C-alpha cells in the first residue's frame, strides 16, 4: 500500500506501526519525488487531495495524512498551516521559534496535535482521525522526533515528544492513534 508522503520521519513512524502483513511504500518508492500541493483549507481536505492524486495518477490504493498543531491561545493556529507556519520553505526550527515568540508571556499553553488520514481503497475514500492533547513548553526539549515534537508535552507525561523513545511516542501520538484506526479498518476490509 502506498503512503502518499516523501517525509522520511512520517514514513518511519508509519512503518513501525503497520503490521508486517502490510508493506508500506512511499511516493519515492513508486517513482514520484515531487510534493503534492496542499491547497485545502482543512487537514481532511489536504489528506484527501494527496490520496486522490496518487490513486488517479498511479491507480494504486493509498493513504495520505495531514497533521496540524492547534494552539488554543493562538485561536487554533498554526493548524492546517503547521508545516509552513514561518514560511514556504517549511523550516521546522523557524516554525518552532515563531510559535514560542507568539506564546511569550501567555499562560494558557494548551494545544493538541491532530492527524487526519484519507484512505482510498478500491476507489472509495475513508477517513480516520487521531489527536493528542497537551501543552506547548517554554523551550525545546529532546533530540528525537520532528516538527514541533521538541515543544509539545502530551497530557499525563513528563517528556516532550522529542524526548520519548519512538515506541512510546508512536503508541500515544496523534498519528499513531489515526494509524491504529486505519489498521483496524484494513483488517476488517482486506
């Protein structure tokens, strides 16, 4: 099955979560090295755009995700624009620094990561969502993970996502939760 991404970090996470029965291919694995434009106004729209693109162009069953960080004090920003919050180049460090600047002096730092997966299976689309609540830290912690992981502390834990072993992060993360729903669906329908 194709995962419509060229993001190596996402691909690694998903491959770790998927049962061995399912071989997951990236866009690069099927010979497509470009980014698929994400022109949607919601996570669901962007995930759908990517999965339908692959299905229509290559005729392959596939799934795509879009993920956003929603910060309550920023009225849900960066949200659907999380990957390019500080500019079109999509620099994770600049994105983090912009969020930290915008939250300087703000007491309410509640936030959530949300992932929406669009699956195209036999020409029909299905959606799966995962989210995890937490807070935005005052500064970066940890070296693992990617994106906003160094500043996101999930509820009930003392480690930022970037400080956690990948197995723990994958078991509680937004993407992990969405992928578990996808796996359950696939087991029942394939």
